[in-house]
């Protein structure tokens, strides 16, 4: 099974950080990689051929070799997410919508995608994969419970072009620090120096 996962381009906004990328980090294309998609890729059956395309660092393929096209998105990405879903669905691809905005208002996506994935994906994505292989995918998979971070696999970092991003985050698997996000060591050290100067 061939799966293409797409992170839509951010419009010019707070989230795009275009000024910082252009002026401060000219060799980078954007700030953070789509770790949600990399986690989703890790949840797929091992024999699936998965590709991640982040439109913020490279163009999306208009006619990909894929059986399923999944497009994620936050609220600020919704216009572009809608365009991409319409394009691929119109060309006969099986489309899946997901992401934080989908989780917030999944009813908006019913006319846009063949399947909508709302909420944390660790349990329901595996269910979708089984259903799709059986030829019986549902229109909506909605996680309403709590997902243990220990059930979240290591993201497929190998599918990301990490050199194009200014930073990345990691999730701790320790239950006591489930909500923690760890910045790269250099960023933490720099933040510590700034904080010490401010309080000196």
C-alpha cells in the first residue's frame, strides 16, 4: 500500500516565521517538521510504502504514485488543506483528512475527504489501516479517550528532511513528563543564558 502524507504550506502569518527564516536562518526553509505525520507513518503496517511531503520545504506532487493521500492541518492551514483534498479527491485518490483543526471541527471535513481522522491517532489510525485493507474504511474515526504516550511509537524521522528545519521537538515517554517537549540542547543553553541575563 502506498501512502502519501502532506503537511500544507502555512500562509504568511505568525506560524510561518518567514521573516526569521529569511533573515536569520537563510539555509533553512521553515521552523518545525511535521512530527505528527512522522508518528502516523510509524503507526502504519510495516509493509506500507509511506512518503511525507511538507509543502513548506518542497512542492507537493500533483500526480503521485499513491493509493491514499492524507492531508493534515491546523486552523491556519485549512484553506490550503481544503484545496489539496479537493485536488487529490478530484483525481480519484482516496483522501484522508486529519490534524488539530480536523479534531476540533470534524464536521467541516465530511464533504472534503473520504475519511476523517479526529483526535489522537495512536489507536484509531491502526483501525483505519485494517479497515482500508479489508475494503471497508469508515468515513469517520474519532478518538475521544486518552492516549498513553507510551503507546506512541518513535516517529519516522527517516522520512523527514530534517536539515531543512530550524529546530525539532521530542516527546518524553516518561509518564511523569508526558506533556514535556524538549528543545535541542543548543536552544536550551541559549534560552538559559538569556534568562540569566534578564534576572541578573
